[in-house]
C-alpha cells in the first residue's frame, strides 16, 4: 500500500511537492513548523496533546522561533502523515483511523500503532503491514 507524495504534501501544506524526491529534499532542509501543526489538526482533536508527543513545550517554542523542524523531526512528521493517510484510507473514516492508531494492537506486540510509527521507520513499516493485512482481509 502506497501513499502518493502529493497527498502527504497536501496534508502538510507543502504546495508543489508531488514526488518522493521533493519530500526528501524538504525534509533535509527541515519542514516548516506549520506542517507539524497541520498534521496535528488532521490527526487529533487535541492539538496540544499531539504536539506534546513530539516535543517538550520549550523545544516547540525554539522550533517556532527558527521556523523549521530538524531533518530528523521532519522525517518523523512525514512518516506519521503517511501512516495517518494509510489508516484513513484503510478504514474510510477518520474516527476509525484515529481509534486504530491509538489502541494497542495484538499484531504489534500490544503497542499502539501511533507510538510505533512516531518512533522509527521500522515501526512505521510494521504498522503499514498491519494496515495492509486489515485492508485485504488477512489480519487475525
């Protein structure tokens, strides 16, 4: 299952980013802090709680002052945006996608998909595999 780069760019408010190479380049430079806020608004009814999962408030203030996220932080935001879009597409409903991402899942060792996708690339891949299994009816 693949999320088109243009959909990731759209949710992060990155006009004109329609290739993976383009997303990679903007991540290397650092996403605008506003992209994190856009993702928080899309994924959560509590934007501050979402932001607290990424940064301490003092770190977020520093990012606002600089206007950009670091490359590693940018990668995490893009990875989580992709996972969110995949979940939303799989379930066809934002509430169901949110529920899936925030509930512990047996196929993920009892961990929450949101936490795995946020933490690492391999964690995000594990979540994507579960979403693929759910989408195509092979999940236990």
